[in-house]
């Protein structure tokens, strides 16, 4: 079975078109201003219109307020919400109830304890996303291009579908899927040629590999 792929942090028409034509399953739009992949609501709405039926649009947020979520959802056609901050299970459930959208909860992984803690989100979130834990306080919560120890996930069983993220590239995604048992992966910096700038060639190369896994 081919890997399902989320291309995250798309912020140009070319990036969206490359992801869609290459067979991406999910398209991520970043609503966190400190990120180099940030898009305004106005620009995100234009990009979302380019995404066809069958490809789900994910709004990525970091500890969003209810007001921010309401503004984005009023302006942008978002199918799913990804929470990439310090949201607890109760907050995940609240966001799901208020927005009526499926919620992906990103969980930072650096140890077996982090994997165990992730179990606490299985009943609250619709999807889980495992990413590398930032190693400095100033790092972004995701998109830092760093993998974690994939063996930490080997053999783990989950109630909900999940995505593997963190330092994935066309060169290592097949090995990452084999090591973890992932059926879905999330890539951002691994398909960029500069921070925040998606490379159409790297997007196509990543998706080509994913189709063959």
C-alpha cells in the first residue's frame, strides 16, 4: 500500500499544484505567524480553492484561541485542524466540538515516556501526529527538519490513525515507514530548498518514493 502523505506548510500556488498532482493525501496550511511557512487568512483561502475534492485541507495551529479558529474557519475552507502546541486532551475535545472538524494532535517524541504520554490523547483526537521534540526553547514546535528515534514507535498499537513526521526526506521516508510501521507521513522542511520555500522537484520526488513504499 502506498504511503499517505501530508505536504505541510504550503504557501504558494506552485507548491499546492505540485502536491496535488503528485498524489498528496493532505495539504497543510500554517496559521502560526513565527513560522516561515505562515500564510495569512486571505492567501490561505486562495490556496485552499486550488485543492480538489478528495484531498483534505489541514489548518495547522499552535495553541490557538477560539477567536483565531473562528476567524480562519470563516474565511478558509479547512477540512481538518492540526493542533501543534501544548494543548491537553480537554482542549482537543473542545476544539473538535466547537469547530465540527476532525482534529490531528501533534505530539513531540524524544523518549519512551513521550510515547506513553501520547496514549492520553487517543480518545480526544481523531488523528495523532508524532514529531521530533524541539531540542531548544527557541525552536519552532515542528518543521525543524530533525528526526527522532523511530524505534520508539516500533510495535506500538494505536486506536486512531497516525502520521509520522520529523526530518523526513525522499531519501529516508521508505526506511522510516519500515522502522515505525507508519501508513501516513507528514513532510515540510524535507521538501524545501530554503526555509519556508517548497521545491516542486522535491515534492514530486518525495511523493514518487511514497507511492512505491
